[in-house]
C-alpha cells in the first residue's frame, strides 16, 4: 500500500513503524553475544572472536538500516502496479492464499490456547531430550592435511631395528597411500613419548584437500588405516594420529588422561594399575588407540654407593656425586670469549672412559687429605630396568595415557568411559584430565551458564525497551522453538555439542527473538491504537509474516555454504551452519503460530485488556 503513496512518505511511514523493532533486534542480537566476550580459558578466546565480530557487524547494520537505507528507499523506489501475470503474479496469488490460511490458523490457535500450550510443552520436552541426547565434545576434529606416526620398539632395541621400522612406515605411505601423500619426514631417536634409540616419529604432509575427496581420504581415515596396517609390524608399537584442533593443547587429537598415585602408592604399584586400565580401555567399544604416553622401561646401570665406607675413606658424599655426574654426564663450568664470541665450557669424561660398567673403576675421588680413591673401593654396579623419565601431575606421581574415541562415539562419551574405568580400579590411584581434554571439561561446565546469562541479558534489554517486565516473556518463550531445530539438525547429521555448536545455539536464540520481536512490536502498537489483544496479535502476525519469512530465507541462504562446506576447517563451519539452519527453520515455521498466542496470554496474565475497537 505504501508504494501507492509518494515514495518519500511511504519511507517515512515505514520507518516510523519499523524503527523500534530494528533497535530491539540489534539490542537482542548484541546482548546474546555480549556475555561470550567475558569467558576465560581457551574457550573464551574462541567465544570472543565471534562476540566482537557479530556485535560490531550488528551495530553497523542497524546504523545503516536507520540512516542510509531510508535515503536509498526514498531515492530509488517508485510507484508500482501490482503484478497480475507471469511468475510474480502467480507468486502473489499463492502468497495471498498463504496469508489467508495463515490468518485462519492463527485465529484457531488463539481460540485453542490450551491445546497450543500443550503442544508447546511437548516441544520444550522434545528440545530438552534432544539436547540431552546430543553427544558432548570440545572442538570438531579437523582435517589439517597432516598425520603424525609414532613408533616405539622394545627396551634396548638397537638403532638399526628402529631404522628398519622407519623404512617400513615410509614405504607404506609412499606406496599404499601414494595418492594422498605429498611429503614424509622421519626422525629416529625422538617421539612424543620420550627420546631414545628405540623410538621414532614420522610426519606426513598430505596432498591438497581438493585432491583427497571422499570420506576415505580424510586425514582421520588415513591415520586409522595406518594404525591398523602398520600395527602389524613385528616388535613395534605404532600409532598414527592427527594434530590437535588447537595448537598448544596436547600433542594430538584425542584425550589426555592422567593416572595419579594416592594414599602412598609407589610407582611400581601405580604401573600395575595403569596396565589394568589400558587392558580394559582397549577392550571398550567406545575407545581406540589407548596407550601410555611414555617409553618402555629402559636398561639402567644402578651405582650403589656404600656411604659408611666412603666416609671412612675420608670422602665427602657431595664430592662423590659431583665427580660421578661430571665424569659420566657433564657439568657446565663457565664462559670464555673466542674471537668476539661467547662460548661455554663443559667438563666431561672421554667416551672410551665411560663406555662400559667396568670403566667406573677408572675414576677416582679426591679425599679430604688429597688422596685419590677409586670408585671400586666404595661402590658397586648392577643392571636394572627403570623409566626413561618420571612424570608428576598436580604434585603426585603420575602416568599419562592418551587415546581417541572410536568411530560413532563422541569425545565426551570416550572421556566418560575412561572415568568409569578409572573409578573401577582398586584403591591407590586417582585421575585427572589435562590438555585439550581439560578444556573440554571446562567448556561443558560453562555452556549452561553461558545460555542462562545470554537469555537473562536479552530479557533485561527487552524489559528496558518496552518498559515492562511482562512483554519480554512473549519473546523469551520462543527460544525453545529454535533450539529444537538446532538440536535435531545436529543429531541428524551426527554432530556433537561442541563450542561451535554452542555459538550456533546463541545465534539461534538471537534469530528466534528477532522473529518474535517483529510480531510483538507491531502487536503492541496495535494495542496502543485501541485494538483488542486477539485482533492486535492477528494483525501483527499477518503484517509481519512476509518480512519474517523473507529475512529467514535470506539468512538461511547466507549460512548454507557453511553447512555444506568441505576441505580445510570444514567441520567447524558445518557445526555452525547446521545448527543455525535447523534453528532458523523451526524458529520461523513454529514461531509465526506461537508468538501471537504468547503475546495474548502474557498480556492477559500481567495486564488488563483495554477497550476494543473492532
């Protein structure tokens, strides 16, 4: 109707009606993401990136909508005649019938308020069930185009045997996975579990994602095949893994579990408990590639010093240990300047004087009377097995265990299984999470508080805008309608409740509120003009149906590339896009029928109805 008037007058009248709704929508969408900016930890870093970006874009968008858009409408729009023929004519006739049917259904919903509220209760229950059933996770496992292979041989294995395993690993990637492998780089003597001649690593760079299409050619699928096929190499323990989702949080994807001693448990007893836990974990269907993150116990030369005998020979125990560590290990002395450069001075025994255990007898310790006493006079040696390194976590002796969730299970389910297995161990141990697993636990605890704070801030903004404590309830009540769609969409696509899905949920909260605000704002204006509550709700719903549907379709079209993304970082984009599309669909299809009812019920419950002008 406005275009039958002067375009400028139509623009002014439209802005008079829509300005309040624009401000309310901008406030709500900003309020939804504002609490995210104040969360700490690694999750907070991700939240802040979305929060700052979306709030900035929303503020700029509403400024443009209130200033530049009216000017463009007044300058570009012109009188137009209704389309009666062709595609647009057919569309207008179809839309007219849709609006008429929609108006009848809204009126029927208002007359059957009890039935509609019963359906709303069922929707809320379904939403809660869908959210509860959704598996938990921290971040999606991304195909970063890299694979790491860690191989460990038995204690005492020679460097030649390690090199042979390295050759087999290299040959497998360059032959069996030739179509997917770009470059492979190997290192002997080093692994994430420790350093030694029986350990090694291979770093595999895969070809571009465009050359590795299909689920069988992702980094995760290749790593799984490598672990399965290379795991048959004799005398070698081998695991292929992908890099962690966030650099610095762990060494690879999967979980990091710390089994700690308690109640005076020694390391030998703790190691037996670890063996029990590893055996149980590797039999679980929820877990795979569960392993101890250390090297096997290595042969060690134990030097036993007879303290009483050493003292009787006039030796100081500190001199004994200093001599042994300097001769067989090495000691930093000082620095000196050589041709303008500072160089360090170390003392250390010659290699041929510390090659075999009997060489210990070649070394002497100076006594208090300057006499030289050989080690053989007060020390004996024997071979034993011991750990390559000693790990402590939170001040307690600990063993680190790493693993992954099996196919079809989320990382949250895998972590829950590890906790149950650890709790079933005999007394003498406790456990904790570290690395990315610890961040996942912290993030899962923050999710509910994030949703609650965001909804509370939205409520307060709406209460201030409408100068009413009751009207915001008709907007807040629409939120479960959107969350249901987001949860169902994630479930259908096999996604998890991770950080990116939580961002999608917050976006859904904002978009659901946006649709409700468009109806409530116009219904409030109609009530102020003297319409009854029911008539005002129907009029507002019919007037705003087209803008709600069109803006929702435009938003879905904009987010669709995220939901169907492939290649690098695709899983994160899919998590966001899927949640937003599912939430927007249900928030649009259901909200247009429920919001008029919410408005009428809330107004009747909290305020007195004004005289009607039917």
